[in-house]
C-alpha cells in the first residue's frame, strides 16, 4: 500500500512539475527488511526512478549504533535505485528527562542534546546521507491529535505549551 501510494503520488507530481525532486517512503524506521520490502514493491511498479532520495528514521540512545542499519539501507537503495540517495528524515534528541516517546527514560540535558544532534548529523554526513533535526521547536501534543497532553522537548528552540518560543537551546548553535 505504501509503495503504491508513493508511486501514484510521485507520478502526479512529476506530471505537474516535471523537474521536482521527490523523497520517497518517509519510513518511521531504519529496519533494512522493511525498507527492502517497500523499495522492491516500488521497483515492481516501475517507480524507483521517480525519487531522488528515500527517507528513513530510527532513534538510538547512541547515534553511532544506527549506522550498521544505515549502511544496509544504502546497499539496498543502490541495488534497486542506484541513482537515489538515503536521507535521514526525522531524528532528534530531547533536552530533558522524559518518560514518553523516542529516547525516553534517560537523563538528557541541553548539553547532551547538542552533542547527540551533532554526533548524529556528522554520522549522517560521513555515510553520505542527507540529514535533518527533529524539530525546530518543542512540540505540544494534545487531543484530538494525541491521546494525552505532552510537551515534546526535542526542539532546538524552547517553546511553551502555547507554541511561543522563549529560549534558544545549545543544540540550535550546534546544529547551526
């Protein structure tokens, strides 16, 4: 289903904007098996040439531990879409302790967030992957979009529950 949606959407976009650059899949995982299943299906549909990059993300307490999987993703991408690159599309570190979401239950701080973001971005660069940081500012989750209210502190700008930015974190300068 995800492969079909990606290919159908890409063909529409390419028809309307022939020179657009497209990023495929945007998988919420860096599991090579999942990526290969998806890109193999895209290949069966004749769609691998539609995408400039394929996106993955996967959170790890130590960013270096992700790169064994990333190397496999790169190999798989080369097998099915040799002209495409891999791109890390969502990954970030919280700036304080949290009991929810990715990287929870660890004593994070603004210092460790900045170091983690830099380490992950340098690792992406070293592996030839495009990179992004999740997110520009802290996010307030609340119903009806989330089952509970929660302020996710992965942003590189500190925001309050009203979405007002009130502090630049150390990670902002590190990412810059």
